[in-house]
């Protein structure tokens, strides 16, 4: 096993795989530092002999090497496929996840961090953070040494580069020890489960980030033009209500919140509902987004909305404007508690819902977007989890019979036969439509073990308002439709015979999630199963795009949104690329959900539209266009 690290020019927008300056390696006995050309030769040699290579956030270093010499790409993919690429960052996250410390490190009483400096401090109680921070540190200055002979390098520059590889090696070795928590054994050769799959997914996601996604300057300018009057109107409302005032900051007028006035209004609005307002840990009246949304006060709700014109103009529009000049490079966190991913800078997985924002994202000239999405994936995963844990699932039977699960629940609530409900929906029956929307809230909310009060809040996100008493009745109907769920909830409850500390062992992958609560435990089985299948799809699609001779060789993944993959596809290859993409995604998911029918549907579009639908001409998929 050899640990390695690269030093490069600085990352900048549109360049997430910057120019390589040097590579350092360490195998525990020897170490070396290699300049650009020697580093490329060394990587070829290591991949050719099948050496196990370890890095910290290794996808970045592999991206740098592939950019330095694209002929390395097929060798890198082959090494990933054989499990020869390891990542100390992902290993540490898996260890922390198993011990319930992934978000908050209860041992050290702080938010968990997975930088190399944090890992060194955790494993060896040595603080190396001083070498990582500051304006004049060598980590940010290696471009100055590009082309300079090693004999002329400052000692500090040599030491810093070599230390990163050395510490990565030592951390990896220490991670191979057994760690015991709550009677469970983690670490060691067999304790870190699901590592190779997570590392492969991280590589696919990183390549997606490196390629990036563009925005349309005309659409961005149009969005700004529409936002400005809305923001002005909102500011006027807030000023008139005494909740905010305009202040000049660096010559620019900005909205300044009056927190005292906002708290007073929150208190009043909750009192009108005969409720006490939520409070912070320090006892003050909360002004969080959730508190404002639940206040029942229309102005506070508008002010809190993530979809508000004010928020989009100040936080999201600058990002969209930057994307008109160079590709945006959304980052991805490969592993969250449930097994799913998250996105950042910008959060491409949570784009504001306001019309006109999504439409700013466009493919490169001569290309279109092809987006493929799994159909009701989490319910398919839930049905598979019940089959695995209990041996039966009415939900699985309904899916495999081709039923619409939401319509099935709606039919039961209306005391109708399923076939009659299908006909009524086709005829535009309003009552069936309303009850199907209610059924969506039931099918997507109740599997997480929500109580009546929490479910009522959840249902609001589906436009459904419920009283708690009615919610209890609805749950009984839902459980009679899917009787396996009673046993499923009993199984999850049994994972924690004492108190509220659950450990879930993920189906198929064997990944551990420790120290969680009941509702998170309920969600983890099926969310984790769906996430693992989606990550397998990311890996397979990336491999097809970057190493195959198929139609996808000319395509590039640009975004991953939980259950959906978006590719840039040449205009002439839309139908063939979409069909192959759907096949790959379906086969990947069937590894994790083998007994429930998996559906994948693709759409093509000239820009990113939320409501795009498949359109066919002569049996061939063509780009969807909105009505005028």
C-alpha cells in the first residue's frame, strides 16, 4: 500500500483539476517527491502493476493526474473497479457513521470534521493545522515552483508536500485497527463496510464536478429583471411592518432585519394559535426558517421562504451570473447519515423552485440535456427492505403489478376499486386527484415512522392540511393497505431495546449507521438502499462516458439530484444515449433492489426544465419544449 498526494496550481471556477506541479508518495518505509513528468510516469507504473493507492480525498488527486495525462483514465477506472483505490476521508466517515458521530462528534463535543489535519489530531493527538492555514502557507503557493528543480525548492515546500503523503499513510494504517463502540467492532480489514462502492461513487461525482455546468446569460439577466421589483416590494412590506430597515453598507443599500421586532411578531402569531413559539438552546424565541414557516403569519412565511425573491437575488443570482463566464463546479458530499449525498457551492440538488431559476442552466452548444429519473424509487426500496426483513410485501406486489401506489391508497380512502379509480383519474375526477395528492403525503411521510403531529407538518409540503385526529385515522387506512409496515416498524423498534440509540446495518452493503433515533432508523433501511443503487449508477455511467466506445462516450454527466442523473448529450445522439442511460441505471439499481420492478424514464430538453416530459417522434426521444 502506497499513500500519495498531489500539489497543484490553485483551484478556480471552471478548473477543478488544476495543473499538476508535483506528486509525493510514502509507503511507511520510503518516500519521494516527483515533479510533473516523473509523477505521470510513476502513476502509470503503479496502475500497471496493480499497486493499492491511498489518498485523502483521493478523487481530487486522480482528477489532477487524469487532467495531466488523459491516457491514465482507463487505468484509473480499472484500479477503482478492482478496489485498489482507497480514501482515508471516506474510511473515516464510515467509521464515524458506524459510531453515530458523522454529523456531530459527541466524543470531542464538536461538529465532525474530516480534513487530513482533523484525522491526524483524532488518531495521533498531533495538531498540524498551522501548516494548513494562513495567507502565506505553501499549500497555496506551489504554482510558484512549477518548472523549478527540486534542488532549488525551499525546505518548507518540500516538507509540506512530503508530510501530506506521510500522514495519509499513517492515518490509513491506524484506520485498519479495530475500533469498538457499543459492543460493535468497526475498522480492521472487514470492519469498514461499503468502502469501495463509496470511493467509486466519489470518483464519478468528482468527474461530474470537474466537467461542470453552464448558465445562459440571457436567462440570468431576465431572471434578475423579474426579481428586482419583487425584492423592492418585499422590502417595502417589511419596512412598513417594522420588521426591517434599509442600511447603507459599503455604498449599497441592504436590508437589515430588526430581530427584536421579528421575535415579537413570532410570539404574537404563535399565541394566536394557542401555541408557544419554539426557542433556541439559549432560551430566546427562535427565528429559524422552520419557525417562521410554521408561524401562520403570511409575511413571516414569505420572508422565510427559500424561494423568496430576496434570497434568490442575494445568494443564488451571483452564482448563476458566474456560470455564464465559466462552468460552475457543484461539489458533492458522497456520504450523509442515510447513505445519500448532498451538494454544495452551489447546491445543485436543491435549486430554488421559483420559475426561471432552473431554466438558467443550459448544455454546451450542440448538446441537449438528457435527464433520467427513477420512478418512486424510495417506495421500491421500502418494498425491497420489507421483502428482505420480513419475507413479504403487499407494496412490492402492487409495484410489480404495475399499480400506481398513490392511486391505490386514494382508491382505498374513497372506498373504490383500483380500476375504477384509474378510470376516474383519466376522466379528471377532482376528488380522486385530491385524494391521490393526500396519498402521496402518506406514502412518502409515514414510512419514516412519523407521529400524527409531525405528519401533519410534513403533509403541508404536499399542499395538504390535516387535523391530528384525522391523521391518526388516515394512518390506520394506510397500514391496512400495507400491513407489512406494522412489522417493519416493530423490527426497527427492536433495534434499540434500551432507550433511543439505534444501530442500523444497511441491507446489501452491510454499512453501519449507529447512534440514531427511531424515525431515522425507519428511513435508513430504504433511503440507504436507494442511495446505494443510485451511487452504483453514477459509477457505471461515468465509466461508460469516459472509457467506453458506446454512444455515451461523447456524453458527460453534469448533475446528480438524488434519484436523477442529467447528462450533456450531442443533439444527434439523444434517443440512443437516453436508452443506454436508462438501461445502465436500471441494471445498477437491480443489484440493490432485485425483487421489485425498477422504472427509469428519460426526458430530453434544451435547458433544465422541472416539468419536462418525454416526447417522441417516430418512436425516437426528442427534446421537450414548453408551450409559449
